[in-house]
C-alpha cells in the first residue's frame, strides 16, 4: 500500500483533481441537495466552491470570472440551475443557518 506522504507532487495533484471532479459529479447527481442544506451541514456550498476556484486561479495570477467558475461548479449557468433546481428555503433551514452563522 502506498502512503500518501510517499506520493510525488504530480500524482498528488492528479488524485486531488480526480477527487474534486468526483465531488462535482456527486453534487450534480444530487441537485435535490440545496446549498442551504450543504451550508447547514458542512459549512460550505456550491457557491463557496466557485469562490475557492476563483481564489485558486488568483493565486496562479489567473483572472477567472466568478460566473464562469459557477458554471464549472454547477455544470450549467447559475441562473439556469437556480431556475430548474433551487427551492425556497424552509423556515427550519433558515433558522438553522441563522443559528450556525450569526
């Protein structure tokens, strides 16, 4: 068994990229999971991933538009995803969010 600490940098990057792509595919398959659910449970959502993507690009001196990053994360333009899949947050979801993020 290979230890992670033994991996060369390129292999580590490839594994991390594969895990990220799998996360995006998983989120794409679970459009029923709303961003507020992710925020309440894990403290991040699809929009956070979009912002992290832009931030990672900034660290490489690349300028990536936030809306383009959102399209990468959501698999379609955000406005389209929002129209098709976003549901109105329940009072319970909003209360949980407020309690965790006040």
